[in-house]
């Protein structure tokens, strides 16, 4: 509980109310603790003929591996991110860890809706809750869970991208994030990937009808 409270105290977020210049389309939100398999499920759905397009999030963390600016994320310095917050460029933003920000650019939604597609968000749990509040029934929010905290820990270790200290920080944060599951429209336990993919596709197809 001491770790959880410490992490929770660092959660800062804000929602901006925008008047969009075009008619709002539908929004599908996927959120999960790190290591739950969320990105795999999102990429599977994007490859389907569902009229979906990925909303690229902004962050001030460093790129990992072969990640590129504008593809996996928009990578900004902390100072640039803060300037964009002040300019109200974000639909929502969150300080996930001290000095580490993530957010959703308003321009991303307008770009995707203009193309006639539904927006897909792959966002942090708190960001997912915030976006659902903004769009209400226009949004489907999906929470992806690992079957257990220990499974999640082993998945993070298997990535080989973070130190053990960082992994334990992510695991502690994940335990807190799991308390948000009941705020989502659909909860999928990713114990078996094939089953999780089927459940996610059905939920999305039903929402888009």
C-alpha cells in the first residue's frame, strides 16, 4: 500500500474541453497495465477491415529500439511537452511518472475523423478513463488484464528493455491501475491470446454496428 500510495500521488492529469470543427466520429479506447498485451491486440484489430485508425500518442520518454517519431509516438522533450500543454494542444494529458508525460493531441482526432475512420486509442489507464469521460456513448473503452501480477512481471522481464528497478516500478503501478478496471465498458483477461483477440474483435464489431 505504501508503494501504491506513492505512485498514486504522482498521477497528474487534465482534460480540455474542445469544440471540434467537424462532426465527431466514434472512438475506441484500449488501456492496460504495461505488459498485458494491449498493443498486440490493438495491432491485430488495425489489420482487420474495420475502418479503424490508430491515434498516435505524444510522450516525453525516450524512444525504445526502432521506435520513430510520428509512428509509435510523437516524441517531445519535457519542455516542449509542457509548452504544448500551455497551448492547449492536448485533448488530455497525464504525468504517468514524475517528469514523464503522455497525452493525446487534438489534431490526431481531427485527422482521423476527416478520413472517415473510427479513432483507436492505445493509452495509459488513467488516460483511457479521461477520454471515456469526454466522449461518453461515442466511445467504447476496453481494459486488458494479464491473468496475474506475476505473469505480468515475467512478461516485462521477457521484453529485456527495462532494468529490474524499472520493472518493479511498472508492476507496482500496474497493481494500482487494475483498480480502474470497473470503469471500462469491457474487460478482457489476456490469458490466452487467441481468445483475447476474438473477444476484442467481437466487442469492437458490436460497437461499430
